């Protein structure tokens, strides 16, 4: 018997997994991951199946990895099928304790996000407006700060992202944080990447060996081995380059940095699951500057084992406070890619970070999406991030893409954890959301959220301001545990009309539903959906909350020719943070490209995630199951079984749904975050769920419909609206059935824009963004920028040009930077020259734009 099996038998499996990990050989061996009933000894399963038990799978309880000689057949699948056939015979078999089995295969390679698709061709070159004259006062301040902190690093003055004396204010605003002695002491960031040069003079003193591992070459040292293995070291330098006489400093230059090497060879889901939990009591933050290809046609999410590992990390990592995952949003914006097509960046467990350049502009590569929380500095406007490189004393001045933004954010979070190691993974997300500073407000896609924050799909809640984040962290009060509400599957099965109208489907969330779910206020919203379509890239999806804040869950993608549609795909939004969630949620699926490809909206499923009402009733989320979203008819039963909903006690009946709004006079008042929108109470309460419910189910509906639905830019009289109001009805025992109220067709009048409920943002408002600003919904039905935002995306041909202008707004000077390293030809070079461009130029350019191979 192997040592690991013995330890496993003795319940000491953690010792086995803490030891040097078993070497994997995908050429000669097959590997299987089995989830076993805890009562079943893995050794017996191994004997029964003729496999070798390799030990527990990382930190995943009851998950074990087994190996055998390579063969075509999935021997475990065959054995389990055989066993299932005989199960009716009655006798017990060890295989009955196998809950899940998966043969491992090497997964599609994740791409580093320092590799940026070329700047779109055909862009006219704007005259480079070089503003390289430093502000003398800023230079003086920079010199003074360096002196006071004893920074003598030779390229510190080039590290504009830390202190920018040219575009003053366009940096992470960290120096006053350092001067308070907050430099990352006692905080640890793991760089999950292609290695980390632990022998670099700029990194070795901060290198954290205990948290490091090489999953590609099975070694304790994640040393860069391929000529291409430079990305991780550069990211590590941004976080934790030592304050010494080599290159520059990291933003958290006294933090520890670990390397977890996974990108240099193909690995399996099992390996990645182990990597994502590696040393998760000691590594606090996992910085991930990679993901599925940013080619604008990929739609890829982490496999079930990796998703389990990420949930395990937020539940059990860092002593239960949760690992902090930071992901780069992706570099595919010029390919129309969107970070909601990437299951890592749209995970609720990751903080998704996009890029902004040294002028505060949106770089053409940085992807937008409703799951992006924040942005920070990276390449663009003729410069990039200056950091450490592979070698004992090597620097690099061309680090860029969203790859360079994520570690910078991770380093700032390390500063936070120095003073507040007690913050949970959700506390960190609140802190980041609350303290982000909106920028580039004239870009036209900002909307005010119902808690008075501003959100842009391009910039998230804004850029990170280290000083503001640290100040808020000092007094941050923990949020209560997580709770969630899952709607039933809402069946639609309607063709999606082509053109700008789309198909809108509503679902009513009542106060009772959320009370039963113990859910007080929202953080993340996810929508899992199925759409069949001949050309996926033609589709776009918007979600409109009861507060009429809009998430663009999906946007059209010109290169996405797949006919696979959306297949149980989950989109995520952070746009509704702080809302109550009570009221009508409307999803609008559009097929704006009029062509021979059409499609059908099959069904969808809304999940609201947020802070619990009563922490004592909060329970940890159950581990995801591979097919948990598959059974679209018995969803309630499924969620009950997996314990993933707290909303299983008294189900609202249809009569509850129609009861009087005055039955709920004491709707919980949100007390956090600080921007408590007492004003919104007045606004949301009257639009009570039951009133709308009644309206929807009777012919009086016209009294409320026109005021709301014209915001979709309805222009066709043939448009179909479906009102799906689904409620839960009590079945027997714990069984719950789905009550679906559905399918209503309605014709709407063409409503002129001046009847919209949405006000356009005026200049005063724009200038007031940072303060408490203006009362939300100060006048009845008065609505902020949402209309404008929606308009920008929705309007027919304007849509095209505005969208393009957005992506191309930097123009294309194309001036290349000079690099210290002559050999560095491989990444980021063609992307660094740019300048703000005129919209017309961008449009013009867009016409001549070709598809670019990314790699
Ligand atoms: C930057 O930090 C300073 C303190 O050093 C603070 O006063 C300021 O508000 C912060 N933010 C900005 C955007 O300047
Ligand atoms: C370092 O972190 C540990 C764990 O969070 C904490 O117990 C300890 O007090 C910290 N030490 C310092 C010097 O802050
Ligand atoms: C979609 O296209 C197919 C083939 O062109 C056609 O038969 C079908 O009627 C179309 N459906 C809708 C809803 O337009």
C-alpha cells in the first residue's frame, strides 16, 4: 500500500497532500478523479477498479486521484455503468460510494494576458501628443518620498504606475500609504503563471518558497524554464520587487510572493484544481493573469473540479476567510471579446481587473463586461509597466495588457491585508467596489447604480486608489455571511426577433422570497441561460433590475460564428451591488444582426447573491455538481437536495404573490455600504411586487408597462413581450414545485424618447460623481444615466459606430517603444503606442479593420 493511501486510511490525508505532489505523466498514464463517500476507503476503490491511489486531490475533501496505464477506454466509467446495471440485485458494492468520476485529459491551454492582439489595422495615426514634461512639483515630491522611504531602486522614477510626475494623479496613489508603514508586511501573494525567478536579486528576499510549486515540471521551485517563461516574474515584480538597488519596487514591496507554475505545459483540470488551492492557508491572494483565448469566439469556463477548488478556497482558504482571487479581464476587446464569456473572470469568487493607461484612457485591448469590478494601470498611451524581469538583475519596461493590471491590484490588496488580515473575500470585494474612483466620465457608458455608485462596463466601478482603499480598510466592518436566492428555471421557448427589439422576459422576485432566502441586499447576480442560435456572435443580452439598473450580460461578437448558442452558460454582473433585489427582473435577448441566422430563447435561471439578513441562519454553499443546472424541470428539487438554496421553507403561493404591499411595511433597511440610499426606499417600495404582479396578470397592465418598457428602445409594433412570473408552490413534504406564470404577448406602442423615464446625466451630476452626489431617484421616476447608457448600446447603426469608437478610442499612433531587452520581441510591443483618437477616425478605421489572428 502506498504511503498516501495509508495516511488517507488513518485520516491523515492532509499529510499526504502536503508532501511533494506525485509526478504526473500524461504520456504514459491515465488519471481519474473520484469523489467518494467519506466512509469508503480509497484503497478499496483502487483495488476494485485496478487503479493506483495517488492521494487526495489537493485540498478537496473526499476527492481522490487514481492512476493506471494509458488506454483508450474510460475504465472507471465502464465499471460504474456495469455496477449500476447490477445494483437492483441488492447487495452493496464499494463502487456505490463513488459520487462522481472524471477521467482527466490535458485541458485547453490558458493564455497569458500579456500577449495582446495586434492593434486593429487601418487606424489612422493620430499625431503623437507626447506629454513627457514632468510637473516640477510632482518630481520634487517623488524625490522626497523616495528619500524618506529609502528607495534607491534605479528604475523607481520610471515606475509611473506608482508615482506619475507627468500625468499627475494617474497612478495608484500609494506613496502616502507606504509612508504610513503599510508596504505589504505579512501579506502573501501567489502568482499563478509561468514561473517566478526566485533567484532574481529583486525578488529573492521576498520569495515565499512554502507557497510555491511547479505543476508543469513537478518541482518545488517554479523556476522559469522556457525562454518564454517571463510573464510570471514580471507580474511578481509588480507586486513584490524588493526595495533595494535592483530595478524598481513592487507596490507591496515588503510582501511575500509565491510562484505557482501552471502555464508552461498542458495540465489537467485535476492539476489546476490543486494549484488553485495550493498552500491556501498561507497564500492569501492568487493573482491570475491568464484565461481562455481572447479571440472573441471562445466561450469557456473552468471545469467542475476547478470550480469546486475555487469554492473550497473562499470557504476554507485563509482560515475560512477565503482566498482572494484576482483575474485579468482579458485583452480581446478589439476582437469584440467580453469578460463575461470567460468563466474565470465572471466567477463571483474572483475580482476581475481591467486596464487603464497612463493617461487614464481605456486601452483598446481591455475587455469590458458586467462582471468587471475595477480597473488599474497598464500599457497604453506610449508606455507600459516597468518591472522586474527574469535574470539576476534584469528589468523590463514593456509589461502590459490586463496581465499587468491584475498583479498591481493584487499587490494593493496585499497592502490591505497587512492591516486587515481579518477581511473576508467578500469584504475585500465590498472594499474595492466602495473605494474605486470613477474615471474618464465622458466616455459615455457610466450609469449610476441604486446605491449611488457609478458603474461602467469598460471601467467597472472605476480605478483603484490605494490610499482610499487603505483608509476605508482601517475601519471596514465585516459584512454578514453570504446568502442567495435561486429562481426556478423560467421557460421561454420563443423565437428571438431579429433587429433591435429583442425578446424581453420578466420574473418577479418578492420580498417573501428573499426573506426566506435570508437575503438582505445584493452583491453578485448571475443568470444561467440557454439560447439556440445559428450564429452566437449575433446575440446580446441585457438584464434590467427592479431598480432599472442595466447589466449588459452579453454583447455581440463579430468573430463568434459558433452555432452552439448559449448552453447552460452563466453570466455574472456586479452592477446591481447593494440593490434589494425585490421586484421585476427583466432579461432582454436580442439578435440585432439581421441575417439568415436566427434563434430561440429556451430558458433562464436567475440567481441573486448577497449579504444575509440573519447571520445565524447562513449556511455554506454546497459544492457545485457537474450537472446541477441540467434538470430544467425540477430545479427546486435539485437545489433542495444539494442544499444550495435557503429558500426551501414556506414557499410563496400565488396568493402570496398577489397580496397587498402594505403587508411588508418593515422591509429591511440597508445599512451598509456607507452610501446608504434611504432615498431609494421611497422609490422602490411603491413599485411593490404585488402591484406589478396584479398588473401583469390583468388588463390594467397598461398603467405601468409603457413607463418601463420603452427603455428598451422599442420601435416595432410586432414585438413580442413575454411576462414570465414564476412563483413557488408548496408540493408535499420538502418537495416544491414550480409555478410558472408565463407567456403573454403584447404589442407596444412606439414611444418617443422624451417619454423615457431616464434622465440624461447633466454636467453637474457628472462633476458630482465622487461625492454623495445627488439623491438617487430624487424625483419620481427620475432616472439617471441608464437611459443614455442603454441608448448607446441599443440603437441600431449608432450602436455599431459607438461600440467601435469605444474600443478604438486610442487611435493608432503605432509608435513602438524601445526596450531594454533586445530579445524581447514576443509580447506587447505593437500595442503600446497610442493616443486618444477622434470618433470619426475610429469609425473610418473600423471599416477597414480585418480579423486578426491573435497568436
Ligand atoms: C490620493 O491620496 C491622497 C493622500 O495621499 C488623498 O488626499 C487623495 O484623495 C487620494 N486620491 C486622489 C484621487 O488623489
Ligand atoms: C501576521 O499575520 C498573522 C496571521 O494573519 C497575524 O496573526 C499576525 O499578527 C501578523 N503579524 C504582524 C506583525 O502583523
Ligand atoms: C429561422 O431560419 C430558418 C431557416 O432560414 C427558418 O426556417 C425559420 O423559420 C426561421 N425562424 C424564425 C423565427 O425566423
